[in-house]
C-alpha cells in the first residue's frame, strides 16, 4: 500500500528534530451546507532541522518514531516570508552602534 503524502504549514519548531504541521481542509456541514474549516495536526520528524515556523512543507507517512510522531519531512515547498521583528530591531541596533564607533 502506498504511503500517504500531505502538504501543510509548520506551526511549531520548538522541539529538536520535531515539527508540528497543520493540514487545513474545508468540509461541508451536513445540515446547513456551509463549508467549515477544519485542520489536522501532525507531528513530523525533521532530521536535518531544515524547516522553520511558517514554512509550507511536504510530509510522508512513516513508521512510528514515538507516541505521537508518525510522519517524516520530505521537502520544504516554500519558506516563510514573515519578518521576525526582534531580529530586525537587533540588526538595526547593531548598525547604529557600528556608526557611533566610526
């Protein structure tokens, strides 16, 4: 039987070699006919730790690696474009201190 392949967004990268990936989908409500957003949360093994929060990734089903981890990272489809304000401010401060030294 072929392994399942899915594409989702990394919502957490705080654990070592583990990422939490959400796979969103639309489901039609049985009675009202309105489409409702639902999500599936998967714990993914990322050996090289190449993905980060906000990245879109492709994952594949694998053998159980722990109690909850059942998926492996195949590739990073798209890197996150979100700007980390803390890093941006730190870089700006560093640039100001270098200018004062001159």
